C-alpha cells in the first residue's frame, strides 16, 4: 500500500491542487523525509519505553496505528485546500512509519539466529516485488478504470481505495498479537535445544 501510493502523491497534488513541481518537491521531500524518520523513532521509543517485554501490546498498538492511516488518507485526499491536504499527509506519514521499529525487531526474534538475515532478505524482496512492482501499477489501472465515471477525480478515489488495504494489514497485526508470546516461546525452546545438543554430544563422546 505504501509503495503503491507514494509515487502518486505528486501527481495527485498537481492534478487536484494545481501545485507546481518546484513547490511540491520541497513539501514532499520535507514531509516524507522528516516525518518518516520521526515516525520510526517514535515507534521504537514508545514500544521500548511503555511496551518493553510486551510483544502482544506492541503488535496491538501497531494494529491501531496502521488502521489510523485510513482516516489520514481520507483527509489528505478529500480536504479542499492544498495546505490542509499537506498537513494531513504530514500526520499520516508519521503514523505510517510507526510500525517499522517494533515489527522489524520482532521479526528478528521470531526466527533462529542463523535465519535472521535470510528472513529479512525475503521480507524485503517481497515488499519490493509486490509493493513497488504491483502497487503503483494497480493504482494507475484503477484510476484509468474510474476515469469515465469520475473524470479528474479518478486518481483521488483510486488512491482512496488503495488506502483501505491498511485495514487488512491492521487485522493481521492484531492477529499476530494473539499468538506472538507462544511463537517467541517456541523459538526460545528450539534455540535452547540446539545449544544443548553439542554439549550432549561432547558428554557422550567423553
């Protein structure tokens, strides 16, 4: 969803709010850069400070934050003035980045130590293949399909429809919260069993 919508921010603002490329480049650069960093740092701080050793709480909070992306995008896409839309995008960008820190940290703990690099590589591979490969194309196709009915507003509503995927993602974050403690326990038990196996072999050999 994020990779699918990101490339269309500029096109939407130029089409719906008549912004020029120079002005828009400054605004989007500041919003995406600063708010993206702030959201990641805030997500790491909040989950580490108030939800330390509470992975269920971390995932439940991530679910709420991801779901709140939808009203943020609704405001960004439907507010009538460009500065209102940019303010909405500022808040939405910070909220959208919130889940990165707790999620990527948890992914590293849900697998054995020797699988951490492979796990992250697979996640990023699919994020780029699906997100960057299919996401922008899906928004463009949907906008073209809506063009005969909605005219110049087709991109607005294509992006709005795409943003609803955040609710689907939030549901799965919530579901992760239901099983994460048992999953972490299972990984810890597997790690202990692998650690004691060499010791057992050495004892038998001696």
